[in-house]
C-alpha cells in the first residue's frame, strides 16, 4: 500500500473502530455479572496482548522514547477502560455508551489545554451539535411531568471519569503516535492495562470465563475489539488530528445504543434516534467535502489528514 493511499484509510478505520467498540458495551454487559470487571479486563486485554506480540514480535524492539510514550498512553487508557467496564455492572449498555461519548466534548478542550492547539470554528460547531445529541440521549421527556434529567449515580460518575481518560488518550495518541511506532505503542499501552487489571483482580482471586459462549464472547472482545481496534486507533491517529478523530469515533454511542436495542432487549425512543442523528450530523460536518456544504464552510477529508511523521521527528507544534 502506498503512502498516498494509506492516510485515506485512516477515516474509515476510525469509524470501523467506533463500530467495534460500540459492540463491546452489549457483549461486556452480558458478562460483568458473571466475571468481575478487573478479571474481565485482564483476560480480555491479556489475550489481546498475546495476539499483538504474536503478529508483530519485531515491535518489541523499540527506543526508550517509544517505551516512555507507550507507558504514558497506557496510563490514560487504563483510566478510560477500567472504570468503563466497572460501570457496566451498574448502568445499561446504551447509557454507558452515551456517557462515554462525552470524550467528543472533552477532546478539543484537552487539546487546547495540554497542547495549545487551535480548534477551528467548524469543529467547535460539530462538537456543539454532538453535545446536543448527547443531551437528547441523557434526558427523559415525559408529557405529564416535562423535562427530567436522567438518573446520575455512582455508575454515571465513573463513566464521566472514563470519558476524561479516553479524551486524554485521544489527545496524547494524536500527538505521539507515528505510523512507524503505532504497533509498539499499542503493545506497551495494552501491557500497562493488563498489569493494572491483574493487580486489582488478584486480591479476590482471578475469575475466568466458563463455558463456550463466554469464551467466544471473550475472544471477540480480545481479538477483534481489542488487538485489532487498539492498533487501528493508534495507526489512524498518526494521520488524523485528535479533535477530528474523536468526532469520527463519536459514532460509538450510536452503535452501542443500536446494538443494545437489537440484542440487549433495551427500548428504542425518539430521543435515541434524534440524538444519534445529531451525532452523525456532527461527524458529517467534519468529514464532508467542501463542495457539499452550503457556502463551502468546513473541512474537507484531506484537511483532517496529516502527513505521517517519520520516526524520530519532533512532534508537530502549532
């Protein structure tokens, strides 16, 4: 695959990753009642780590700088992943997906605070539209009582913490990841999560899946939604800016809700549909060619892509 064509696959790769990660909410929700959240995370990403090392053993040879970057990515990724899995013991899969989608709002804020990167007005407009979609998905409108906020308990609070972790991960990954180091970074960050979840699971004894159905679900979470998705994200983010990447991945809550309705027995509401359409429109605003926008306002797909940095290049600063 040529360098010219490879960056063009970054956008669909992020959307595919969002679809896969959206499916994890329903699958994980069905397992957390039988396996502890830390145990599930350890087994899932432990298997993913074995797959990554088996597929790309040469990626274990890395510079000290790449190792440090991977440890940093692993730390913030752990802050996102572990709380999310734990929260699924307390909230519905669709609710978890919507709260996790807050990273769309937090990513441009963190990009500005951490990296001092300017965010375009078009992207801010898309973030506002996506936020409106999340609000629609998070409230209840009863004809008799009017507007009511959804319940906000311990599970929802943990999901907000998870969203902060994922937003920080997106920002830092976009700043540090290169096409040449993506696999090494993926392996190191996964190892950090595996080690942390093992420490949390050992006091009560490690639980593993029991039965063919649980192991089949675990292999899907580990290989497809673990090893493949983790690499897709870091590789794609070496071509796409963090704020735009977060919007492209913002279909994750929509897929989580859709699959929760289709396979998890949860009910569909007009707010779910309207909120999902708002989030989808926000993504379309960012990636649509300028000729399809009235007045040509916005960003073409190619402007969301950036030239890959070579190994050893200094991170781009704005």
